[in-house]
């Protein structure tokens, strides 16, 4: 049965989560399908930033470390994130960037592996993992004498040999939206004697995650994608409590000291996850992230992550169906798994190559000019194709948005609008 715009409008009217959209500021005329890269601004963020700057900093000055609760923001925000990722109370801190936190936990994992199984000298990861993860791993391998082995997803099980110290994976692949079975993969790695580091950058706030249930070892994640914390928002870090006190993390700054304001000359690491802090926290950014996390507190009364996941799957199912019905004959393919258990909260399309390329970048640029904001990820000229990437954040995306986004895509393809010169000019950020 053909789906109509009216069908989508009716689904929005019946959606119990539709009111959550009112918590966010979305420009008129924009269909924002890039929340998997940068989430939209919570409406409360501007007032909160002004409060932090003019009152807490401007009036409270240094007293606000105590009176405004600045000092314990990393732990407080960590406890807001913990339920979204299946972590316990006081097991998560919000701090630093994803890359820095990955360096911390991967270093700690390698230290544990070196103590427990010094003969293991390999880190395994996906070839299509997010580049910063691979770069951090590559640097640590050079520093510590390890080898970084990159494999395709279907090769992971076979790669878990007796030489592997750590398996480092992103739960939801940034290019394709394909999602690993965290519990099964972690179990397989542990059975092979390896530790597991999970990057939740494209999972936290988008799909249900259960780090504790999966018996994961280490995890980090991003604050500015589905958590809507603002550009460059602090990341978060989780360490299985059984590992937390075994080693110092390598960036042993004063904020991770057991008693930072005793100013001792020697480092005495704090207990548990607090030792994964490093330097003084970026309070304005931390405060804005709290506004983003408040959206999940509001969603809790409406079914929480289970309800958000159900809507995410409905949105992505609809998008796939409409693209296949309305954009036939234009060389589009689907990179994202159809199976729900293997799909994150994004849909990634491919396009057939010709002598002049795929045109995927230009198609995305033409859509952006129309107010349908997604993004482009380049292929490698081999099995990894150019990607038109669209994220569906159920906190603020509706079913009518999906129908209209596909209609714009159909028009861009049908009219060959994407061939205009202005849509074929590359920018620094794609």
C-alpha cells in the first residue's frame, strides 16, 4: 500500500513522544537529519549559558565551584548518562573529548593485558571504524610495541586469536549504521582472552545499551550527537568496576587525584571512575550538555529508551520504504541493515558510480540547500562506497519530516538539480 503524506501526519498525531520536539530549537523550514553528527540545540541551552556566564561566573566567581555545584558536574552528568548506557551509579564521568577518553581507556586496557597476558601484542578493530579511534590505537601501538589489525565485520570472530590483547569497536558504525551485538561480541572476545573497548558515539541516546549486562570492559562516548550537548560537548567514560582501580589512567592530572585541593607533590589516584578525570572541567560546555540530557529525563515518563528506540526503528523503516518506492531508477542502494537488531538510528544510502563519480556529495549538498540536512561520507574506491548519511533522532524527528525528506530527495534526483556547479564544490566539513 502506498504511503501518503496524510498517513505520516496521522502517525505524528498519534505519537506519544511528539511533545518532546518542543524542547528543542529547530529552524523553520529545516528537516534536520544530522543529529548523528551534531544534535540540535535544546531550547533551555541559551538561558542556561547566560546563567552560567552572567550569574555563576559573573557574580559567583570562584565561589561557584562550591555554590553552583561546578566541582561535581562530571559525576552528576555521568549519573544522568549511566541509565542510557546500562551503567551503574557513580560508574560514569563526563569529561574531555572522545579521542582523549579513548586514549585513557585503551591505555588502561593495554596495561591490564600486559600484566595478565604479556604475550598478547595485537589490537583488533574494524577497517571502517571511525578514524580517530584508529589513529589513537595506531599511536599507542607504536608507543608500546603492539600491532593494529584491521578487519571487516564478518572477520572479527576469526581474528580473535591468542595474540589479541584488545578488541576495540564502535557499537554502531558511523558510515553504515550497522550495529554489533554487544553482548555476543564481548562474550566471544572474553572467551578468546581479550578485553573489549566499546565506542558508543553513535549509540548513546539513540539505541538501548547495556554495558553491565554485556560484561564490557571499557567504554567511551560522545556528548554532542544524540545527547544534544552542543558542538564539542564533553565526552563520557565508563570503566567496569572490576578494572577501575587496577591502573592509573595515563593522563594523571590533578582533577583525577584523590584529594586535588591538598596539592600534594605526588599523584594519589582517586578511587573508581573519578581517576579518569584529568584537568579542570569546561563548565559552560558541561552545563549545556546537562540541558541535552534533560530531554532524556522528559522521555523517561513516556517510556524512556525503549520508546525512543521503537520510534527510531519506525522512522528508519519508513525512510527506507519511501526511498525504495519513490526514488527507484536513480542508482540508490542501502548500506544500512534492514534487520532491526543490526541497525542503529541512521539510514545510509549508496549511489552507483559512473565515469564522473557517484554524485553522492552533490546530492547531499542539493538537499542541504533545500533545508534537508544530512551529510556525506566518502568511500575508499573499494568495497566501502560513498555514503549519503541521514540520522533520525526520535526526540525531535517526526514521520511527516521523513515523508518530506524523501520527496525532496526524489525531486533532486528527478530534476538532476545536484549537477549544478554550486553543489559540487567541496568544503572543509562534509
